[in-house]
C-alpha cells in the first residue's frame, strides 16, 4: 500500500507518519521495517522509490501518543505528536474555523486523530468488567424491554453526534441479548500487589473471580483475607504520564505555593515558569487565569493556559501530561543527637551546616548527622 509523504495513519493500534528520505536510506530508521513485504509476500506498506508512483523513497516513523483517548466535538480522538511543527496536516479537526489551538487544546507538534471503532470494540460480553474514563463497569443482561434509566452509561450507546461507545440493544448485538452497564464501587485506594497496580472493586455477582486480574486456581487472596464475596482486583494500566509523575514524586498543584514562588513543572516532568496569575479568559464557563511557559521537546518554551487547579484546557477532568504539578525541593540540614533522662535518643534542632550544629550541641550530646528531605 502506497502512503503519501506526510500522511498519518493507524496500524495495529499505533500511529505512524510517512516521511521522505534519500534513495539510499537505511531501513533501520523505519519503525515498520519488514512490513514492506511480509513472510507471505503481502505488502503492508510501500517504501522503495522504484515501487512507488511518486518515485520517492520513504520510511515510516511511529508517533508518540499524548494522554488517553477522549471524546471531543462528538469524536473519539487520540492526541499525538507529529514530526513536523505548526502543521494541522492529518488532524481530524483541520479547518480554517478550528479554534483548538486558540483554546490551548493543542499546540506546536500536536494534532488529533480519530479512532474508528468497529462493532467488536463496542460490544461487551455479558458479565465483562471494563474501565471507562477512570471508572469500572460490568455488562449485565436484562429483559429486552428494559429501561435505559437502569444503565450507568446511558446515552453512550449513541451520543448526540451518532458516535457509539457501547452496544446495548439486542437487535444490534451478535448474542441477541439486551444489556445495561452498571458502575462498580471502588473499595479503598489503588495499591501495588504482586507487582501490579490494582484497584479493588465490588462486583454484582457473588463468589466469582470473573474479571479479577489474579484469577487462577493457585490464587490465595481470599484465603489471606485480601478479598471476599463480591470483591475482585482489576489492574490499572499506567500510561507514560502516570509513571513519570510517580517516578518524580510530584505533588498536587498548590496555587498559593506557586504564587509564593515554589517551583512547578508539568505532570510529565518538563520545566514550567508561571508568568501570570490573573489572565481574563473563560472556556465553557471555567476561568483559566494562569499563563505558564512550558519547556517543549525542542528545549523551547510554549505558552499554556491553566485553571486555578493547574489543569490545562481540555474537555474533561482526567489527568493530562501538560497539567501543572508542584516540583518537590530537596532540602538538607544537620541535627544533633542526645539522650534524655530516660535514656531515649532524641534529635535536636535543624541547622544549615555542621559547624553551627556542633556549636549548639545539647547536654548528653551523642553526635551530629546530616539529613535530607523534600518539601
């Protein structure tokens, strides 16, 4: 298949861009190398100039996804980073009237691509548990003449623009079964268990491990009182931003601390400088008074707008890589150790250097040590 130079396309759940290269190029640069002719002689892409109508040699570069898929203007879309800057080529919203950049919904290398869903994507099996927008749901069978009022995803079978998220009516499903989707209650906070980041939830069916990420004959979670009756564990798939935030030990954005000059960064760790806290700008009824300069991939700074919670302008409230976070400051100091009248060891004072700590040593002095912490 011949892709045009600059064309962006999806293959096996990932996005790629067709790029021109000199004729004597190295296939090592191509992220779809080998697919120009697979083992059965079937071509997925055409790259060599002698096989292309435009007589141009190309490679295919994999594009980085930004955040998770989301609904925007009636489309299920994925934001991606392109290789060419300040170009809307390939964006599903490309038009002279588009105001996404003006409203800080995209910038520089970013565009939106529409995710085309097939029937299998939307049809959930009866009993299946799945995640949607940070919440967990279970697909449940109901009589054909059921009430949509019982469904916790009502309206998503077909939204205002005809985009289906789930399939519920029996006449549209392969199993000829009418279903509803019930939101499941979370139990506690996400935790690490057996090397997985998991969330405990309450199912609708009792004493069943269906949907549990630890389901196996050898599982001993119930025996060890880690789950019971209606409870199961579901694995939380972390994206790049989640893992970066955890690795950097970032703190939730604090408006007053930021105004006091405390350092901030983006959720994925890029440096940010706030230059205004009082911009007058409303988007869908929400004020976005903060303007910040954020370091981009080219070590240049891009202007972003934020609300008072440090959230970048997007359609929903899900975490996003461009959100502002508080960057912990590493501190160090010196403390004196001593014993009290009961023989207990105590730490006394925090001093900026060892000399000052030693000069203020208390009675029953044992020694001086250096400590480090984050604020």
